[in-house]
């Protein structure tokens, strides 16, 4: 009798623990889907920093690898173009930038008929140049567009033909504009302080 009760109690405990784990995972998945829905429906917030520089803020979209393959095929291709396996990617980001510049130059030793204006317009893919020549001056507007991609991924350890574990975490950044040159990049991961450490600091 005692043995039967013990088995029943053990089974009930196992079922209860399994149900709790499934419930916890379901709640986490529901929370993830809700946050993703808010991120997809939300807009990118564009603003200026205190030094009047352009900045943007957007909610994070959390996707599994299979969802990235299925829903963001173009982004998956961009990551694979670096020979980075998707299952080793930790995060992926992209930002679109546009730079607008205007300039006027006085043309020396140039004779232009008065009241004559010459216009020109050239679209070079990532760069658009518009301008006009009027009297003795050249006026130019230049717009440059670029998409900056970033992937943070795990670099595995290598032994002969085997790859295992994690040797390091790398960040790769690349651009869509062939005229753009990346001069410097840095990735800093902030580690959360443990509760005990916080208490000691206080």
C-alpha cells in the first residue's frame, strides 16, 4: 500500500513539475510573441542627441533561427555571405543612413552668358548628384545612402576538421555602399552585476 502511494505521489510530482515547466515556457513564448508584435507595429523613433546628432531608437525583435530563415530570408543571406552560420549568430542589426551635403563654388576664368542656368542630375546608385551652373557659380547637392549591417556571432574552437565550443565572440560590420569604407568599429557587452555584488557596493 505504501509502495503504491509512493509511486502515485512520485508520478503526481513529476506531472506537476513537467506541467510547471511547460507553463513557464508557454508564458515566456507568449511574452516573446507579444513583444515582437509591439516591435513590428511600433515605429522607429528618430531624434537628436544633446550634441544635435541624428539618432534612432527601435524595439528589439526576438527571432529564433528558423524564424529568421523563413521570415527574413534576405537578412539570413547577408549573414551567410560572411560565411557565418546562422546557429552561431547571437544578434543581427541593420541601419539605413542618408547623408545630404550642399556646396557652392565660384568658377574662375569661366565666362557664362548672363541669365543662363544649366542644370544637371546624376543617379549613381547609392549617390545622387544634383546641381546647377548659374552666372559664375556652381551649386551642388549630394545625397548618399547606405545600409550598415551588423552580426555578433560565436567563433568555434578548431581541432583538425572538428569545430566545437566557443573560442570568442566576434562582431562583423559591413555596408551596402561600395564607396563606403569602415574605419573603426567596437562592440561592448555590459555584464549584469550580481545581486550580492550590488549589495556590497552599496
